[in-house]
C-alpha cells in the first residue's frame, strides 16, 4: 500500500511525527509500521528506559497521556506504543486534548485495528493539525493482493510466477499476514533459484497446482468439459480442502467479470485489466471465455449460480451434498 510505504520512508529518513494513529481493517500494514518504529527509532540501549508497550484493554486514556508526557532519559525521544487500542473505542475521543498539544519528545503510536475513528470529530482533526499521522489500513481487493504478492516477493529479491500468486491468494484468502508467513517459507525452500513456481507452492504449502478453483475457472472458460469433470471429481473426493462456498463464489465473480467484459467498448489488455481488476497476465482467459459464452448465456449462468448458491445454504433444496451440488454446477456452466 503506497501510503504505508511513504510513512515508512519518512520514518527511515528520521522525519518523525509526534503521533501515529493507525486504524483500519488490514492489520498487516499497521503491524509493519508499528514494528519498524519499535525496532528502529531508538537504539537498543535507549529502548530500556524510553520505549513502552501498553495494551488498550489494560489502560485508560489518562494513563496513556501521563506516559506520553514523560520526558525521555538520555535520548532525544521516547516511544509509547498502544496496542489493541480498539478496546478504548468508547473513550478514544478523549485523546483529542493530548493530540492538540502533543509532547514534542514523544512518539505516540496508537494501533486501532479493525475499526476507525470518525473523521468529523475532534481527535482526527487534532492529530492532523499538530502534524501527526492518521493512517487508514484498508483491506485489499483480491486482484490487489495478487499484485501485492508479486511486489512483496520482488522486494525480497524473488520472482513469483503469476499462477503461483493466484494459487496462494485463492488458498489463503486476502489476509496479508498469513500470506507473508507462507511466502517466507517458500523463500527458504527456493533460496537457490530465487523463483517461486506453482510446483514449489504445491510442494511446500500443499495446494494442488492442477485441482483448484483457479484451474476450474480457466477450464470452464475454455469449455474443456473433460478437465472440468476431473477437477469437480477431485473436489467431490476432497470436500474439506475445497469448500463449495469458495468455488461458487469464485465462479460468480468470474461470470460477473465476464459480463462486464462483454459490455466494454475498449477491450485492450490494459483497459480490461483496469476495469475487471485483474492482472494483465489473465486477460487472455476472459477473451477466450467471451468467445465461448455470449452475453445472454453469461446472464443466464449468473442467475443459475445464484440459485445454486442458495441451494448450498439449504434454500429450496434440503440437505444437498457437495457432490450433488458440484454435478449441478458442471451441468449449468459447461
């Protein structure tokens, strides 16, 4: 996320702010900024007297302010980090009076995960007025996570195959912390080649490179009924590793994007990637699928997938097993 990178860049340049209010749904960027401040602003010798970590559930605004107003000992700054500050949500606005006139020798870091403060109220305005930072860490869309995986690997000196990126995001979801932990394992296994392949993901993380929702979506787009049948049979035999709710969600998203593709006047790779929010590498798949599925057929399939999704939740069909749902999926999409 560009804003997080800019904040870290300024900290590295010693352009420190008196207050960092880090809020939002994506914990990864909040942790990245907090950890960098904790490990780099003060020297190891200075941290003993001048750095403290306080947890929101164990403190109050008065205690935070009292600690923030202390003077550093034999150092230019002290660092006060408030973790899990969301537990203070009922009283967090009381921090506005400190934010209006922060201690210049204190760097106060507030980690307000999974929530955000009201930008119309006094705390937000006070932080900005006193040259502090308010950073909102937003959840990334799936396509943004795929791009993030590529950049994360590049930043570590590795290259990752686009299909390997998709496999990771499909299997692990959009939790950047979880993904980064798994990629670190891949780095260790591929430190000689510096290249992450679908095969290395399969071997080290346990994701099948041939039997997954990415390959199913691609096979459906190509109307390769044999391949679709093989994947669906594999899913039927391994339901715990391939939950139907994920499969149906993936296909609903795919056909919705395909409907968008049909409506585009500009079908250049760049525009398609931008509008559909996909990596340019995968635009070809939509071109192929559009030839196999006219717009009217796509609209019909989207409606059928919605019905199938409801059936999987027990609406209109009692106790349908995943095997039966997958067979119906095959019949309705290929």
